[in-house]
C-alpha cells in the first residue's frame, strides 16, 4: 500500500508510524519511498529493521519499478510505500515519477494523508477530487483516508460528517501534536545517523499513537486487496562481477555523509567491491590498500569545521586522489574534495572552491557525459537528480546537465575521477558500478585514455 498526501505535511510521520505500528503487531514490513530521497528511508529502517527501496520511474524507468519493489519486499508480509510531495506531483506539471504513477505501476491501494488542520466541510471536495483524478489517470481510486493534524473532538466530528458519503473510508485520525514534528534542516529531515537513539525513542511513541488512532486491521485488509501481478524481473539486469578478487573500496559515511542509496552499495558489492566505511569526522586516513573511493552526498557544510580540522585525512585523500585513486564523488562528496567551503579548508583534491548560497538547486537531470571517467564513458546519457545550496568555482566540464530550467556544464572528470553534483541511482542499471569497480581493479575505463591523470580542467 502507498501512503500519499495532498500537501506533503505529515507524510513521513504517518507512513513511518504505520510501518512501526504494524511491526509491533508482528508483521514483517518492507519499507519503500517514492522518489530520490536519502533521509526518509533512514527513518523507515529504524521503524522496520529493513533497508528500504527507492521507487523512481524517472531514474530507473517505469518498467523496473515493480521489480525493484518485489526485490525489496522479499520475505515481508506487506510493503508500505511513502509517497513524495503531493499525490500527483511529479516531473514538472505532469504525473511522471509521482506517487500516483508508482501506485498505478504497482497496482497498490492508496491511503491519502489529509492535512485537516485548517479544514472542515471542504475536506469532502478535496478527497472527492483526489479520488476522481486518480481514477481518471488509470488508478483504482483512494483506498482510505487518514486525517492528520485534527484539532479537537468537535473538529473530528465535523470532518467525519463531511466525509460521510466519501467512497474512501476514514482509517484513522491523528491529532495536532507539536511532539510529532521531527527535526529538519535545509535539505529536509535531519538524518537518523546523527541521533539514532533519539529517533528510535520517538518512533516508539509514534507507533503507539498510530496503533491507538488508526484502524490497523483495516489497513492490513486494504493492503491484502492489492491485485497480484506478474513481475518482469528481467527488467533489472543482474550485475556482472568484474574482478576475480575483492576490490577494496572506501565508502565515505558517518553523520556528515549519510546519502548513499542501498541499491548503489549493493551494485558495487555485486560487481566485486569490498566496501569499507570511512568516517571523515574521526578517521585519520583512508584504509591502506583501498583501490577506490566512493564519496557520497551529505552535509559537509554543517560539519565543515570538524572536517577541516581532520588535516591528516584531508592530506591523505588529496595525495591519493591526485595520484590516480579511482574516485566517484556525488554532491556533498564533491564539496569535500574541493579546496574549501567558505572559509573552511577541505581536501583540495580538486582545484575549485565551494560556496553555500540561499538558493536551492533541485530537480531531475538528463546528463550527457562529456569526459571519459570511471563511472561512464564520454557520450553516455545518464539520468539523475540534484539537491544542493552550493556552487563550485570553477564548476568543471564533465557533464552537461539538462533540467526544466535549462542546462549547465559542470563536474570534474578524468580517467580515474568523476566528481559532480549529480546523484545516480543504480537500482536498474549496474553499468556504472561495473565500470567503477573495473577501473578500481586496475583496468582502464572502457573507452578512456590509459594515463592516470585524475581530472581535466
């Protein structure tokens, strides 16, 4: 079943609360998230004890969504999928890559989470409109409603009266409660890795509230009414192992760099990588013998002072990347490899400086690869996403990124390096993982020059 919403308010709270509450009843719950999100799945993992999947028709192709969901749901009793933004919000003004599209691709019933905090009789028109629109684009209509941020018993009574003739039943009512507002910052919720014990305690309380105020039996019955459909598992190509021996690859992690898709890490491991986590806040050097470095996204701007103070690691990374260590850096990892963020010195592996701004760069991107690198050959077309408040000077010339607002050329690349703001999801395409591990194992990237210069620029 999919937890969608009309406004985005409270979506994560309700979906994660459902996961945790169903788990307390003994159900094995598989979590998933619509869209390119790193943070919410961390909360889902605490709630369910399982790594979740990102289901994104733009990044992975609509044909792969059901297979990705089936793989993530293996061994579970049911899957709860948290939506993204509003139910019909997708690419531009379309429903492409929206929660509604994923629900239709999966044949999943939809529970609409309604922010009822400033609403009375209008709730009937809102729910009716959402139900009609979902049917109009090929869905089965709403399966149920959870009223969120309700003010009082009288408010609940009015809402229920207004929804008396609604085709979708009210499955639960959650009251307005400041204690259910989770911590956030400029890129969304604060990642679980920063305070896991506190998040676990909050989820325990949330699970109790959901169990008391949502009809979990009706939720389970709704999930079980989802039609059984054959899954084309061939839509996801198996990863090819490119090395006869494990290839040690350092993965930058910890509180400052928590943004790595589980699918990406799985693909690297399947291709032959032996993944070793490095926390740049505390580790003083990369592990000896590593053949590759995957610097994923995160919040280097938040932790810049501590990162800057770890001079031994900065020097080690700078030396190794400049010497040709096979390196893939995405967004926050790109900033960490730069000379500085603002006044804080960082690795200096790239001859560029980062600056934080008050303007967000966000959206899906079609990427044309302009420079051969260990992730993709020149001429390759990639799909990814950006979400950051940073600029880089000079920006580099690795990728041509095309989005709704136009195009830019940015990123640094060479035979052993790709560092850019672009996030890739490898759930349905193991090719970049195979190429990266193959380069780290010692072979030159396919189609790339044979020298070991780390970048062009």
